């Protein structure tokens, strides 16, 4: 990496006042550093470089701003950089300020950075707090997300994963589930949004996280029966996990049985090919057709599981996941080895 003298010289090039050609070469070099783990870890110990990148997102040169955002995306993908980025710079304030601008051309990159930073709870809280401190609030994020065409220069699809990440926090879930705000009703149509699996997956993840708050009154609407099945297996799995969470309470299980979820799952199981989704479906079916837990154990989320049993369950789940992945790879290998002209 750079010596102290070289680092000091490079940093002097990363200012708004520097000549554009020199500044462009310097930001290009930093962008290259962020392309690998060692480079990211080096910059983690250099907060002045992080501050310079954030400052240069205001540069008049589009090329330089683009490189800075690209570098920040790479840095935010590394969890060890999350705290330095939010604590050593004014990154969050600048990101949210620019996100609100319907003419800002780098809004999609902002959404990606915010999505990366909010993946883990500690920095997710920083992101949520910044929303409040900037007088923006979660309601404005939902409004922008649900206003298609808000920014003609950006799709803003990655606001979906941002919402999903934020709902790992109880206060964000309370906002989403507030009946008076009707946020759930505004988000539900995007579970069928064909133009972007990122947006669909973000909304499904949001709904799944909200199901952890089993005690709250969730006012969900049923979608028309003419909707086609989800194409993305990861999103199908999240939908099944959402249903599984709803079976944690006796009331939830009873509602799902009354709505004939089991026969729907039975037909879905016949159609599904992805082993991970099949496994999630089978677990849901086992709950739906199984006997009710004994008195005092009706709420599965409130049960205390002995530590040794919990470890054993995790071990079995890991082995199951490994076996499914092995079976999937074997199936794909056989498919690829099928001679041309033969039915696969």
C-alpha cells in the first residue's frame, strides 16, 4: 500500500479546488483500491480519504462524482467499513439530502449505498436515526418508493431492500404496521412488480420482517387469484418464510387453515423445482397439517428453547442446507451434460 508520504500527497489531490485532470486520476486510483478487500481495509484506517470521497460527491465533474459513488458502493459492501463511513463522515446527511432531489442523477447509487449500510443492525440504527435527524422520516422514503417516476433519472428499486433492512428494527416495523398510515396496502402491489425483482424482493422482505411483530394488528389484503407465480426462487422462499412466521401463533395458524392455505401449498409443491423452496414449503405444510401444540405452548415465538436443543437444530439445518445445495449442483450438472437433441 501507500507510504505515509504518498498517502499525504494523494490526499492533497482529492479536493474540490484541485484541477479536474489531477483530481480525476486520484479518484480513479482510490476507486481501484476499493475493488479488493485489502484496499478497503487500508482505507478503513484512513478516515481522511473517506471524508474526501464524500466531499467530492459534490464535484462539478460528473465523471469524478460517478467514481466517488462507485467507490462508496464498494466500501459500503464491506461491513467493517460501515461504522467509519457513518461516524467519520457526513455521508448519511448528504445521501438523504440528494435522495430527495427528483433531478439527482446518482440517486440509484445512493439507494445501493444505503441498502448496504443498513444490512446489519448496528449501522441500520444509524441510518434510521439519520432519517429522523434530517427531518425526513420513514414516511418520506415510502412516499418516494411508491411514487413511480419520482426521479426520471433513476429507478430507485433499491429503496425496496432499504425498507426491508430497516424493518429489522422494531420502530420501523411499528411504522409500517400502523393502520392509520396504510403503508402495507401501498406496498402490497409491489409484490407483483414484474419490472424489478429487486423491488419485489425488498417488499416481500419488508412484509416478512413485519410478521415478527405477531402481536400487532396486521391488516393484509388478499391478492386476486389470477396473479401468476413469482419467477424468482429466492423471493418465493421469502414468501414461504413469511407464511411460516404467521403460523407462530394459534390465531395465525387458524386463519391460514380457514383460508385453505394447505391445498394451495400442496399444488405449489407439485410445481416447485428449487430444492430450497421445496424444503420451505414442506416445513410450512408440516405445521398446517400437524396437531396444535399443548396448552401453554401455543405461541411458538415465546417458547424458550434449551441451548443444547437450539444448537442441535442449527446443526441439522446447516446439514440440510448443504445437502440441498449439493443436490441442486448435481441436478444442474446432469442437465448441462445432456447431449444436444435429447429431451432434457
